[in-house]
C-alpha cells in the first residue's frame, strides 16, 4: 500500500469522497481516445473532395494528414507531463476543447492554409488529450484484473476508432460532404466535454515540480522534426536531402534532450523510468508492433480500391469484420491474461497477427473477398487487439504515480512514431516492388511485399517480447517497490 502522504499528492480527500462511478470515468476517457484516433484516418477518404473544393496541390493534400500527425507525435510527451504537473482533468478538458474548436475551424475552412492550420491545431489538442485519457483511467482503477479490463476497453475503443475511420469517412463524404469528417467532431466533442466536466475528478502527481522547459522544447522539436523527416520519405525518398536533414536533426535534438534530462534536477522524463523493465520492454514492443501493424489499414484500403475496384464506401464496409475483430481481441485479452499472464498473451497475439499478415501477403490481382480481405484481416486485427491490451498494461505498471501522465504519453508516442516509421518504410518497399507499374498485378505485388515484411517484423517482435517482457511475478515486485518508495526500482 502507498503511504497516505503519497496518495494525498495524487488525489485530495475531498475528491476521494466524491469520486464518480468508475464506469463514467472509463467512458469519458475512452470517448476522448476514440476521437483522437478516429481523426488520424477519417480524413483519408475525403482527400480528393478537399482537393477539388479548396484547390489544394498534391503536396498540400499530403499535409492535411501530416500536419495532424506531426503535431500529435511532437507534443505527446509534453502533454503527458503537463497532466502530471497541472492536473489530468484540466489537461483533458483543454486538449478536448482545442481539438473540438480546431475541428470546427477545419470544417468551415475556405482556403487551403486555413485547413492545414486547423489540422495542426487538432494534432496539438490530441497530443494534450491522448495521454490524459489513459492516465485518468489508470488512476481511477486499481492495478489488477479490473485495470486490465479497463485498459482493454480503452484499447478496443481506440483501435475501433482507427479501424472505423475509412468507413465513417466514406459514409460522411458520400452522404454529406468532406467538411463533415471534421464537423462531426464538434457535437461529439461538446458532448464528451460536458460529460467530462461532470464525471471526472482532478488528480495530479507533480509534488510541486515545475515543467522542465528546456527538456520540453527539445523533445517536442526533436519528435516533430523526426516526424517531418519520416513523412518526407513518401514524396522525396530516403536518400534526398529533404529527408535526411530533418531525420538527422531530429535525432540530434533527441540526443540533446537525453543529455539535458540526465543533468536536470526536475527532468521532463526521468531516465530512471527506463530502468523499469515493464516500461522499457513494453514500449519497445509497442514501437515494433506499431511499425508493422499500422500500415494494415492503409494497404488494405488501397488494395480494395486500386486492385479489386471497390468504391471508398465499399472498401470501408469490407474492413468492418477486421474492425470488429480488433475490438473482440482487445476485450478477450484480460480473460487470457488471468491465467496465461500478460507476456504470453502479448506473444500469442503477435503470432496470430503475423499469421494474418503472412496470409495477406499471398494476395493477387483477382482475389476473392473472403480469402484475400476478410479472413486474413480478421486474423491480423484479432492478434493486434490481443497484443495491445497486455502491452499497454505492462507499459503503465510499476511507474510512480507522479509519472503516470508521462508514461501514458510515452505509450502513445511509441505507437504513433512506430506506425509513422513503419508506414514510410512499407510504402517505400511497395513502391520499389511496383517499379512504377500501375496494373493490378504490379500493385498487388507491391502491397504483398509490404505485408510479408510486416509479418517478419512481427515474428521478431514476438521473440523480443518472449525474451524481454517481464513475467507476472516481476511486475508484481516492481509495482510493490514503486508503491512503497515512490522510486523506480532497479532493473531485473
């Protein structure tokens, strides 16, 4: 049990007496996460309509997606630490409010630059909001089976948001207009905002610390610059100066950030957190799995439309079974974790996903829906759901409560950065295999190579998890140590 003085730092006695029902807290946190993840993918279907209406150039169209993802990835760690220092509920409301207002601005944009500015502001709001969703949830639910179920719900809702993006976007564009892929966030965001004001209680773990401004600036600039370099690969290639300069600059900035944190008395990211085996190994696994799994929706949508001739809405409907599979896998994971342990469930889920990616890599130019989209998609996403819940549980276990927001930001950063890098690499591989060909056979061969490479990465990820992730006893010892002393225990 944590000492009373430490608990009081996180939640005041008056807050504890008036704590809302746990299901309300979980619902609010999950709703915020759904909006954040949905907006990563929902605009993809609307891009052609945006270009026609606003006269965007091809590079400008790419930045409709990139402006969001770069701001999202760049500010995530700072958003997580801000929640620790200034209050998780407060940052949840600020992030959601900014996200909602930016969605309104994007939906009514009349010029291309207005849309891009709104998308960047959306990404900033999401970076503040996303870490708070997981921190609020883990602060409200005690560690153990109940928390595993809550994280499973959070994972399922987030994964469902990403999976539903293509379908939701297709419906809105076909029935209303492209503007509604952004405007739909306004009433939903306002509803969640009102619910959060009523249902969430404030918590923080700053212990009077101040924000490490040099560290915050360095890590934000480093992650944003690195993200910019990654997205440049699609248009410029990996060897171009426009790609290599920001990639190198981002790595240098992150190196300076680590040096600054090692010398700071109140670091933004205490490097001792990485001595926690659960934190370091689970984040490494999430980065690796994200690099392989994130590209699934992108290439499956392209395959359905460019090779099999589906409409955007038809492609979204074709992926509904996969969307349901990731939710089912996430919800089943806590049941398996009770008797198999988080490590083995994560390994098993990754192997199931690898089998699905391997199956998908056999696709051809004239594949049948059931065997080339539905069944391999179900395997890929069921495995992804099974793996994500135990990895998120491990990544947030054992860390001091004062660093909960930072750890949550690190979880989201690992996943987003891994996904961005993986998509850039897989797109390059697919393009090299296609060699400029536009026939159905050439495109299918390029997509198949991306899936085959992802399968190999997942097999490597499963081996890494088996060797590095802690077992149940290791997590329990670290959790007890962190709770008793409020310090990161030594590695095992």
